[in-house]
């Protein structure tokens, strides 16, 4: 009898638990969908504006239903200056990412594995390069570039991008290397590997998610940079961000062309993210490996 009396209560409790779980799941999905809408709506608005004729781009109220056109993109491609600026940025940013990884990854490994005198001070000094706002250092950069004949050169812009992202690469990669057990390298040395071989064949593959993560962040930071390009270039090394900025005039804004150019700027970032997507999730969870 006791079992029969408790059975409806247990069923009711199970029902309440299932209902709560379904309610929590529904609320969670609603929040995620709402947040996704908030995040993706500006992107939709930008792309839709780029596909509207110039007269409809900034119409009020907006035209939600319209006939898409690629007129703005055709006009953009026909302007040779945009293609030149796009190629400039693609070359300079890609070269800067490769260079900053070649410098920053070994530096982070040394700081992680070796006892460096005043290591904390060195790390703070590296980080200090990111503490000042760009407007505070752009004039010193201009004076240095003028004196070294680097003004309006691709090499100068590459070095500038490297200086922007180097501290980020060193700090993030040091955290990755700190999370990789040193016993892996010790096992490699027992098998006859040198220090460099252990770094190249053991540590680097284990740190690959971190390398791709900082590569993505460095690419984005350099790709969207505007102020230094505005001050340090004039014609030969103009980045694409400066060309996009040119659609904002003193008296009017070419909204349709601005949207088309901005959408074109997003494409390399999306392609890069898709190419390294499988490493990105692991890179965002760095530090979960506990160092033995």
C-alpha cells in the first residue's frame, strides 16, 4: 500500500522536473535566438544596404522588400583604387601576421620555459606597448617613419602592424605554453630529440590551437586598423580601411558604396575564420590543460 500511495507523488515530481527542464531549455533557446538576432542584424542591414540601389540605401522608412542589385559592387570593382587598396591590405596584413608569429611564438616559449631575469618586468614592458591609445603614439610613429624613409611604404606598415600585435601574441602564447606539460619535452629528449626538435615536433603541434587563435585576432586587429593608415600613408601603401573611409564626405555619405566596400572587407575575415574554424574552439578554451 505504501508503494502504491507514493507512486502518484513520484510521477508528479517527475512531471514537474521534466516541465522545469523543458521550460529552462525553452528559455535558454529564446535567449540564444534573441542574442543571435541582435548580433547578426547589423550584418544583415549592411549586406542588404549594399544590395540596394543608391536611392534606396538610406530611405526612411527602410525598404524591407526590394529587388537586389550588384550595381554597387560593379562600381566598386571598376574603381581601380579599391582593388589596389584591397590588395595592399591583404599583402601587408598577411605578411605582418606571419612575421609576428615568427617573433612572438618563440619569445613566448622562452618566457615560459626559461628563468629570465626580471621576467615579470619584461612581460609588463611588452604589455605596455598596448596600454597607450593609438592617437598618443601615431605622431612618434610618423616622425620615425619619416626619418627612416618608411613613410607610405608597405614594409613600414607591416612593421607597424607587427608592433601592434606583438604583445598580444607573446602574452596569449605564453599562457598556452604554460599549460603544456614539460614532461612531453622531457620524453622527447629521452628519445634523443634536441631542445629545438622538442619545441618544433612536440610543443608547436600541441600549441597549434593557440597559434591559430592569435593569428585570427592579429589578422582582424591589423585588417580593421584605420588611424595609422590615415597618418602613415598617402598613396602607395594605402590600406583598404582608408579607401572605405573615403566614402564619408564632409557634406554627404555614399551609403550604398560604403556598405558594399564594408561588406567586401568582411570577406577575407570570414574566409580566414572558416579555414581555421576547427582550431578556433580549442584555442578559445586555452588553459584547460593543467600543467603537471
